C-alpha cells in the first residue's frame, strides 16, 4: 500500500487519493535556512487546511516521512516530481516514486536553455499553435 | 493528548514530543496565526506580518475566475494593471501550470488572444527546466557579470537602512514595506528593487534573492533566483536598469524615486545611468 508524501509544490486536492494516507512535513531545516517569515508559513498552512485528511507535521522530512510510512505499513512513498534540489534529495533518500504532473509543454529532443528566447522559439508553436 | 498525562514517572523523551501531528482544528484565522507564531517562533522572528492573501484552493479558484488574458496583455506592466495574483498558488501547486494554461485559453477564446499571459506561464516553465538542470548552482553566478565589475566588488549583505525601509527614498521604502507586509510585489517593483540593490547599492544579487525568498508568498527558487541573476547580468546579456521616467510611468506617478533632500538617483537617460553605474572595461 502506498502513502503520499505531499511537498510544498503539490498542495492541490488533485494529489489526494481515497484510502491513501497523506503527510505534509514543515521542513525545519528549510524554514531556518531560507529564513521563511511567518506569512509564508501561514499561507502554506492555509493551503493544507483545505486538503482534507492530510496529516501535518514539522521536523526532519526524511525521518518524519519514513516513520509515517512505517506506521501505515506502506511499501511505496509517492510524491510529485519537482525541480527543487531539496525535494529531489529528500525523495531520492526516501526512494520515492515520482509522479509526473501534466507538463506545461512537451518538447521533443534537447532544449537549449541558455536563454528564454531559445526555449520560446521551440515552445511557442506548441503553446500558441 | 500531548502533555496531558505522563505515567512513566520520568521526563518525557524529546522525540515523544514530536509524535503528535500539528493541529487542523482552528476556529478562525486568528487562532491559526497565533498557533503558527507559537509553533514556528523563528519564522515570526524573521518577520511577524501576516498577508491578507489567503492560501488554499478556494482562494486560487476565485483568482482564476477573475483572470482576464487580453487585459493582462495590455496592462500588466502598470502597478494597477490586470495582473492575475496567481503566483503564490502556482508556486505551491495549488493550481497547476497546465491547468492554468487550459483555463486561460478557454477564457480568452484562443491561445493567440492570451499570448502574453501564456508567455509569462512559459517563463515559469522555462525557469523550472533550468533549475532542474543546474540544481544548487542556482545560487552561483551562472555567467560573468557584464557591469564591468567582478563579484567581489559587491557587498555580501543588504544594508540596514534598506532592510528597515528607512532609506528616505519613496520608491525603495514603499517597496520594502509592501513586501514585508503583504508577501507580494508587482513584477515591475521586483525588477526595479532588484536593480536598485545590485546596481545602485552594489550588493550581491544572492543577498537580495534570499531576502525575497523569506517574504514572497510565491517565493520560488527557480523564478526568484534566475530573475535576480537576469537583473544582475549573470544570466543575461546585459544588466537590467530602469530610470525615473519609467518608474513614474509604471507606478502612475505614485512613486517618484526621490530620496532625502530631493536626491534623484534614478534621474537621467539610460546612457547616463549606464555611464554612472557601470565600469567601462
């Protein structure tokens, strides 16, 4: 049985699944390192309060998610793929299964990211048509 | 219940204190805010303001319902233009980029009619792709500075008068207070305050980027840091500048950029400002 580890880039009801225990952890290391102010915490918290059934904790993310998975006898930790290096590291440490959000635009082949203009030259026809 | 009983006869183990989840039962916002202050004292110490902007899907839906793509295209650069206010929700995945793209196209009637807004969403997608590639290097200068100076010519920390919003310059102080109090800045103010920090005060963009991440409800490593780098010129072909005329125009005359004693640090043509602020190599 899976659990869902909800991180701070996926605070949408779309990620909630009936019968799948779901956890969000306020990452204390991140909050301290990026010196998050109170208004950011309150905003995050309000997002979470509108997601029914999500358990909310604070502490070390990997420790808390692991303990949550054990309590629920889970064999899989699911989460959404995201480019934040902090989340990538934590997900890798947890052996998480990455679920892909619907892409904004699918670009075949290698994309030159040196400048936006180069990306947009390729993306524009897919986005605008 | 945490703390209600202790039958062991001894002190509770510290980890047992963490065994209770955080609360979900709040009578109102005031109670939630008081609880957050209590549970996250360090965050309250950084800055104790709470934004009028609410988190959650309901607030996001209300914002989405008001999106007007053609008006956005025409007016977004003005301080009172039809900006969407969606960024805090996009940042936290409360609404998805693809979902927003579809809704924007539907509202406008065609992708062409929503061109500018779709392009802004594309910037977000672009910055995320770059972050995915470079990871923690997002904190390093991605390219050399094109200001004629080197990184070590720039200070590591933001000046105290700036952080207190007490420079005496109406534009600077207004922008600092707005960010601290609301967690939001119009994109024009973000770019301009970044240019002020880096080019007028000659402070490393990293200090400014970290300052914004502490406060912005949409604080996002990708868009935030890469935009600061773009302003600084370490992720773009030249430094971004603005002048007084442009400031007055986008703010509808509300902000003049005038400092104590009538100083006008932003006055002049772009050529003059380039000459004054940058070192010719």
